[in-house]
C-alpha cells in the first residue's frame, strides 16, 4: 500500500464524494487548497454521464469551486473515446441527456433518433430525460443484435439529504429484464479509464489514488487498475455496507475532509 502522502494526483469522484446534489461536502474546498499547498494535483472523475465536462465546470463554479474543463473527465467522454477506437463517426442510438448528445456529436458521431435507420451501436447513459419510446426502440434494437454499450453501472445517484435517484445501473437491469442482454460498460469500474488518464496526463499508476464513495465502481476501478484506493463514507456506502462487502479500499475515511487532514499529519 502506497503512503497516502506520496500520492501526486487524486482522482476524485464527484456525486457523493465532493458534493451531494447542490451542496459541497464539508472540507471539499479545503482539500483542494491542501493539494495546491503541497504541490499535488487532482482530477474529477465521474461516472455521471448526464452532464458533459463543461456542465460540471459550470456546476462546480456555482458551488464556489473554480476549475477548468481539463480537470473533469466523465464516463461519457470515456465512452466517446472508446467508440472512436472502434468506429469513428459511427451511427449511435443514444439514451442520454442533451448534454450527452452534445458530447457525442462533438466527437463526430451521428445520432439516430427514431426507427428510420439502423444504428451501429445502442449507448445507454444516465438519461434523466428517458422516455418510454426511447426505451422501447433501444430494447428492439438490442434484441435485433445491435451492439449495446453503457457509460457506467451505478445503480443510484446520491443527492443531498440522504436522497437518491435511479441511475444507469437501474436502467441496465430494466433493459436486461426485457431483452436478456447486458451491455459492455465503459466507465468505472473498467480499468481503461485509468489507463486513459495516465496516457493523457502523464502519471504513473503508483502516483495516483482513486477517491470515491461507491465500492462497486470507484473502489473496484482502483483495484482493477492496480492503484491506491480511498473509500469515503459520505455518499452511497455506509460503514455497514463496507463491512459487509468483500471489496476493500486501502484507506477508509468518513469524508474528503478527513483525507485532507491525513495529508497534513
């Protein structure tokens, strides 16, 4: 296990780790200030594909956290990178928000919006604009053999006040009940996200740590990629959940506030 003080870059999950809904978690901004003072770096790494990186920059700004777009990496962006490697400019039937649609169109993909054309891929994102018609078309295409991909597998998205909203993982289960098919999942816990970050930002794996509140995505990503992991209990995972799980982090802390305190000791 790498000494947490030797980590050069912290990969920070967002929902449940840095903020809950529209409220920063106590100590979040202080943590970034500690990293700055110690000459360390950070990157927001989120599985939430309902927004693109610019939308997250704007949201963080509204919360009082000023960051640039290159500090945010989403599962939506990771999915476009993955699909570019398979078929640049492919036709996509996308279950996603307007933000995710914009991300895919910006990456050069053609979005198919009805039954008039057969797409190359069906892509399921965190679609908070999901309609029955989109769901029906997607299921028909998947049954018909169109390759099916999902941005991430999170079951719930945490909100402030200990509230939750169904996330992409719940939609995966719904589609599986109808079609019997499950997607290839690009986002966390797939280790390819960590490889892409190392390539893009120039870090070695022993220099980075994954910080997150979900065991089956955030922490599993770190385990799959062979990097240091930090579980924070400020979002989806409680201590009871952690103790009942076979997924183990290198460090377990109440929140990002205590992580900052650990760096100061």
